[in-house]
């Protein structure tokens, strides 16, 4: 059905070229196709349903699932429960992972870190490890009641990124690219950056399936930038190959692709033409983009010394700001090692040190550049952690298993309501007691900020109008909107 629909959609273009008589050079066709595709993507195949608050997104995904009760969900009563078992009345038969399902006990492990209220909103958060971020409490929309059905990393990350636990669906960045198009034809609309954590004790696998375009046209897949060597593989010319020869090679390939497109109308061929042309343009745009020597001393003072070291979270977030500044619509950043099955007390300081000042700096930097109001920043993982300890328990050594029933995330800028504290959990940070937010609701709210009604923002595939939020009910959360 999908092939038939694509063929039908492309037929009018083939007829146009046929009716137009002989084509004046295949290179002209390739150029024309590139222009048509650029025009089609500008404003998106579906123009926004209403005026968007956010023009672009920077999504900071903490891979592994940050511990909400050690960061943003203060549970002081748990200090009196140290080493007592989690009551069955709280657990209520919840499914556990195989890592703790066989434990004889589920001993409560209260956080060992200092919490205090931040900003006028008064959010009690871990100010001991996040002193910089706490200064931005009133600019941030705090959500403490996210929940998901997924209990293991692979399906949970897929659900958070694509709206479905089954891999192969378009991710949020691809949907944003599909809807919004590009503001800069010399850079991709959707870029992926992977930061290297300073502590590498227990990292999760991160693969390109997370930034796949799925059933959307291939042009909407994320383009991964590397922190070492060439930012993009093969973007630079091989030794001894000058720009003129590289350009002639691409023109030759595009002439062949254009002839193939004229005959068959395959949308993937049109995508390939566009990608070759994009790659050639990026040879000039990417070196300027990645040259951080252009940044001022003030910028490096803001982000910290780590921003000068390629691959660090600080360096990656600074690069994200540069991409946003140059018109990239969606920048996905991954930061690993938040899978705290053990040594929470030892690893959490490293994780927070990686992200604390850079997150503060990103919000402040965007404000100084007049970009905060129309840039949506998202921070969070794929699920939360358990209040009970996995394995042994001591004040200095405890672990936390996966917990999908409640976790914390935050948004800032781009129409999110600063200073809002939304959702409540019980004393054990185990069950939601007020204002639950399913990840479908979260996705619907993000799309709303980008100007799209999630029910009408669809793509025809396998005979169905597919959408990010799937077939189950999803709701925009008005209290999260400025």
C-alpha cells in the first residue's frame, strides 16, 4: 500500500517531466529536484496548524534513566525508612526487572545528597550536586509525574524517542524535520550529538536506530556528528582529490540518479540526490560550524573549561547551541552512564558535574542571544529509578533498579511555563498521586509547542494515518504551557 501511495504521489512529477519534453541536461533535473524538495520541506509537508511557540528543539537525553529521588523529587520521609522494606501496599504487585525480582528484600535507600528549595518556585532539588542548574529553577518547567509501560532500556528508549516500544518508527527529531523543514539548506534539519561521560562505569548502547526516519522519507533521519576526526564520515575529500573533481563526481552521480528518478519516480532516489547535494554544501558549512576558536572567552567561562575538550557534555551542548543558531531544527544530545544499578553515591557526582554548569550555560547563552523564547530545551531519561536498593545497602554504596511508574523530566524555553512544578508522587517516589503525564501526553505537548495538533500531524503508511502519539489517547497538558 505504501509503495502504491508513493508511486501515486510521484506520478504527477513524472508526468510533468514527460510533458515538458526533453530535459535540458540531467544536471538541471537534479538541481530542479533539489529545489522542489527544498521547497516542499520548507514549512513542512503539513504546515503548522497554529503559530508555534518553538522554532527548534535541543533534546538532552540522559541515557540509562536518572534517579528522580536523588535529583528533583525530594522525599525527606525516606530518611526514617532507611533499610526498611518497601511495603507491598506501595509496590502493589508491580512488575520488576530480573535484576531485582529475585531479591529476598527491598530495602529503602534514601538519598544521601542535600536538597534545598531553588528559585521563587521553591522546587526542592539536589542543590549539592546541581548548584548551577538550581539558579535557573524559575526558567524551568519541572515535571515529576512522567510514566511509561517500558521497564527495560531498549523498549523504553524507543518509546521515549519514537512513541512506540517497537523499533523502526520515526523518532521525535524526524517528525520535527518532517513538519518544520529546514531553515538552512547547508545543514541538516536534524543533527545528533553523542557526549562522552567523564565516568564510564556502566554505559548503555546508543545506535542509529534511535534517530531513524522510520517510514518517513529518508531525508528526515538524523545526521550524526562525531566529536573526533571528521565531524561526518567522508565529508572531506580524499587526499589528492580537489573540490573541482569532487563536484564533478557528485554531478555525475546526480545525473545518473536523475535519470533513474525520471524513469521510476522512486522517492528514495530523490532523497539520494538531495543528500549528495547537501553533503557537498556541508563541506563548506561544517568546518565553520565546528570551529570553536570563534567563541569568546566569555562563552568558555560560561560553559566551563570542559567545553574546550571535544566530546565532553559541555563541548557538545555548546555545539548544539551553534547548530541551533545556524537554523538546525532539532538537535538530539545523548549523555550516557545514568543506569545506576550500583554505586549511586559514587557515580552521581560525576554525572551531575558533567551536566550541571553546561545546562545552566545553555539556558543563559540562549537568553543572551535572544533565542530562549523560541528554542525548546528538554532534559530527561527513558524512565526513573527505584527507592529500594538493588543488591547490598550501605550509606556509601547502594543501587537503584529501573522504575517506569514515575520519573522526572524538565523543559525550558520555547513556550514551556517557567517555574511550574507539575505532578506529585507518593512518599516513596514510587506511585503518582497527582497529575500523571504519560509519554504520549509529553509528546503531544511538545508537538503543540512546535505548532502541531498531534492528532492531525500524520503520515500515510501501510494504509493508516500514522502519528507520533499512536492510537491510544494522548492529551496536551495546558499547565506546562506558558
